[in-house]
């Protein structure tokens, strides 16, 4: 048995175990912690499958930011709702289990039935990559070949922000998001929030910059930047901006707006919407990615910061 | 300028028209979001006529050129790149969307105007940006030609539609929005799984290329069948097809009238449109015939179940919501009627133009009629302060124009001549007769009776009750009544358009599996 196989087996068993743990956990907090660990291990599986871009995204967004969101929910629930209530009877749960197992088994069977070798567009991507000036095929797909998907996905974030903000209580509109409750100053968290961001911001920018030629890109970089911002907000070192701020709104749309503008310019400069003139492809892509990184970081941070709330009496008197 | 010269110009622009249709609402949305305040409303209102003009231009270009419009985005041809395409059916969907959007936008001004002096209000900002967001999402669905791009379009749709449900901000509407979110996300996951399986089996996500591969000589990959089934199940949940309709009535219960109009008239039609495309544009004819029976059985159940439940509702708005479930059922009867072996074997019925026209007419006339009914009910509720059906006796004398609009929209729903709904149901009935599927005839007739019964419950007392009419608490804005009436009239007038005018539907249809010789 080779070492790689042992590692893979260990990973697979740990993931299954964590899955069971997450489902069976007695408290919401426990389940969320299990889920975060599960996400990190899944990221390792993506590394083993040589899909480093997917691994980065899974770790940053699938496990990190989603986990933080779920932890926030678990701690904000009233004490009476902290324990998952066994509302479903034994038979219902059994039925749900059987149904899930059937779906999982069915999918596994179908995946095994897929043609081997799998049809792939990878050679086609590799052949066309030089026209974009990029070295990372994943970025090539995201920002050139299937640019429309990335453009629309970055617009989805704006939709999500509108959705979250629209949950504002009656007198909360225009105020600061109030979902993140800062920890008391002077705790270990404050120290962490002072030490980590300088490094984290560098890592985030590096991930965006390196995305052109190596695994990384706007989403991963933006997620790391957002994490640093959220850390500073949780530690109470900074407060989320008021949602009525014009500058904040501009930061949120600058990425998709610039992407769209370059895309439209492509109609005249390169003959098609979302086409880049070959000579300027790489610089244009880098500018779009930079703007996207900024917008994504702001959007993810604000999604965690929640809807705007009227300031409490204590906050009004500093 | 000469008309034909103008149309030639349109054709020359061609594919860029599609880009414009998709990107105009996106650009307006971002501008409205960034500027905020009273600008959001102004930008949305300015976008309405532009969007309508683009939809008309696309329909004109498709009709005049007698061919679908098509563009490869970024110049990258599928399977590497992503294409947009508008055939006749897409053009009609774009046009319907634009018409309903314009009507709802004009109607909603009174409800969502930012008050003078106020910098910005929550409901106003959210409504106008979400209106544009929903428009972008719908256009993306109707223009998409790539299964993953369509997944992104569905996500846009989900995140635009759900906040509309809870614009009101009360706890029950929040619970309804969450329930909608659960169904919609489950639908998205199933759809995405299906798209991934299609790619795994054929190495392309482009609908045209998939159809060519699947319709070719190679045996069908088993994964393709599973993929189509998963996607259909997911899309059915988003369409609120019986029995996965459970999210729709509560979502409507507390949503603003304008939001309900958008949801029932347009949002649920987008996922239906994709089910149509999967079975008629991607999958081979034989499988479509088998799936058709299942889908139509669920549709028939929806017609009967929705009708009976509509009869039992105490609130006008809930009655209209259950009526949507029933009317969506009719759309699913299109499947066995188009895909029946009898229809296909008749040479002159190849492509079954009658059924297609009937199905599309049902879709378009329901979109206009239902939006008009929700807005009329909104006017009644705003004027009286309630919408309890038993207390609406004599309302015809208090709000004659609103009730007239409600009534003629109901005419189309019932399928009484002359109306778009009548033509639709008539075409479906005759197709059922010709293809020997008499059982679908019974369902259509029973559905018509149920519709008549539940509308009678509202209209008869409203028009003929002798008791003094309920006193309106607030006067109704005459211009809003005109908007509702206009939309209701469109749904009726569709029935007077000669059928030959619907040749637009057929343009580009024959690339489908059904049409292949």
C-alpha cells in the first residue's frame, strides 16, 4: 500500500466521520464546528485531486465564511432553540435517511457509468490560453472563455446584498449593519485582529495577483481580504460602514461595473461583447480582477455584517 | 426611414441586441444601487421603455429574418465559450416579460415612491433595484444557451425574487420567504447536478451541441436520462408544480401586490421554460414522450387541486395564488400533446404548431391576466383595508373599473371566448382530441369549470349583491386602474389575433429533437 493511498483513505474516512458527527451533534455549535472541519478536509481532497483553485475556494468560502455565518447564527439563537429539537419521529428520520442513501447511491452509480476517459475541454482551453496572455487555465475560463458567468456571478453578490439589507428593521435603514457583536476590547481576539490583518491583506492581494498564472484569483483573494475585515470588525477595531454611504455602494459595484464596461468596449475593440483586444488582454484582465477582488471582499464582509440596524442607546453615546 | 431598411439594420446588429437585452437591466441595476435614494425609482422607470423597445426589436428581427438570433460571447464558440440565442419562443418570452414589467413598474410607483424629502427608504430602494434584478435574471434565462450559464441565471432569479416576498418586513412574510428559499435552493442543487452530469457525459454544456450529440447515432448515455430527471425535478420545485407547490401560496399571502404580480406572471414561468427546453431541445423524442405523461399527470393534478383549494379560500389574494397553481398545470399538458406519437406521425402536425401556439398563448395570456388580477386585488385591498371575499359584496359599484379589469382577466383564465385563454384552451383541447388523448380533454374541461366556480364566488356578489357597497377607506388612483385594465385587455385581445400571427413561435423550433426528420 503506497503512502498516497493511506493518506487518501484516511482523508475519506475522516470526512465520513465528520459528516456523521455534524448530523448527529447534540448542539448547533458542535455541528457547525464539525462542518467547518469537514470543509477543510474537503479542501484537502481537492488538493489531492490537483484542483488547487477549487481547494482554495472551498477553504475560504465553503468552510471559512459559511462557517463563520453559521457560528453567528448558532450563538444568536435564543437559549431555548440551542438544542436541535427532535420534532421528526423515528420513522420520518429513517425515511429521510433511506431517501438520502438512495440518492447518494444512485449518483455514485451514475458517476461510475460516465464515459471513460471523460470528455474534456482541457486541451481546447490550453490551446486557446495564449490569446488571453494568462498562465492559469482556470482564470482563463473564468475571465475569458466563460466571462459571462463570472460577470453574472459577481452581480449575484449585489443581489444578495440588496436581499440582506432589505431585512433591515423599520428604523434601521441607512444605518450601520449590526449583526456582528464586537468582543470586549483587550481580549486575545483584539491582539489577533491587530497581528493578522497585515499578513492577511498581503496574502489576499498575492492570491489575486498570482491568479493570472497560478492557482488563485479574485474570489479567493477577495475572501481572504473579507476575512481580515470581519476579524477587525468582530474584535471591535473597526465598525461596518453605514449602508447609505455612497462610497460603499460604489466599492460594491465597481468590480461588475468595470467588467461590464470593458465587455461593452470589446464590441468595438475586439469585435465581440466580452472579447479582449489581444495586445491588451492581460492588463485589462488584471484591472478587472483587481476591481472584482475589491468588490467581492466588500460584499462578502457586508454579507456577514448583516442588515443595517438602528444604533442601540449605548452606541449613541460614545 | 423605410421599415425594411430599418429591419435590415436590426438584423445587422443581430447578436448584439441579445447582449443589450441582458446587460441593460444589469447596468441599470448597478447604477440604481450606487446612486440610491430617489434615483433608484427614476432609473428603473427610465429602463422600462428602453427594455420594451429592445424586446420588440428582437422579436421584429427574429420574425423578419425568419431565423433565430445568435451570438458567441467574447468570440469564443461553444463548447469552449458561451452562446446566447433567441428563437421565436425566446423572443415571445422576452416581450411578455417586458410588457408585464412596464405595467407593474407603472402600477408600483404609488406604493414604492420614496417620500419627498426622505433620503432613501428601505422598501423603495429594495423594490426598484429588485425589479431590475428580476428583469436581468429573466432575460438571462430566456436567452441562455448553455446549461451552466442558465444555472447562473436561475441563481440570479432566486436572489431577485425571494426578497420581493418579504418586502413587507413582517415575521410571517419572512417565514414564507425562507420556505421559498429552501425550495428554490433545492431546485438549484438538483439542476446543477444535472448540468454537471451532462458535461461529464458529453463534454459540452451548449444546448444545441448536446441535442446534436444525443440525437446522433451513439446510444444515449444513461447519465443523460438521470441528469434530465434531476433537472426537471429541481425546476418543477421552482415552477411550483404540484406537489412541490407548497411555497407559493404563503409567498403570495404577504407579498406586495406588485411583487405577487411579478412572481406569478413571470418568475415561475422561467423555470417552466427551461423544462420545456430540456425535453424538447435536448432530449430525444422517445424519452420526451415518456416524461410527458408524468409531467402532464402532475399538471392535471395541479389543475384540479389548485382549483378546489382556490374555491375554499377566504382571502381574494390567496384565491388568486391557488389559481396560479391550477393555471400552471395547463402548461404541463403541452408535453404529451406535442410529444405524442400520434401528433408526430401526422405529417402536417410535425412540430405540432397548434399545440405550441396553445401552450404559448396560455403562458402569455396567463402572465398578463394574472398580473392584472393581483394588481386589481391589490387596489381592492388598499382601498377597503381588507380582501375578505365574503365582505366584497357590491364592490362593483364602489370600484367599477377595478372590478371590470379583474373580471375580464378572469374571462381569459376561465377560457371563455373571446380571450387569449380561450384560444389557448381551445387549441389544447383540439390537440387532445386529434391525438386521441381524451383524458386530458376531461381535465381541461373540469379545470375550466373549477375556474368559473371560484371566480363566480368573487364576481357574482361583487356585481349583484343588493347590500350597500363597502365604503372605500382610501380612494383608488385612476391611473393605476388604467394600467390594470390595459394588461387585462391584452390578455383578452390575444384571443382575437389571427393564429397565423403566431408563426413567430415556430422560428428556430425545428432544431429541436421533435422537429428532426
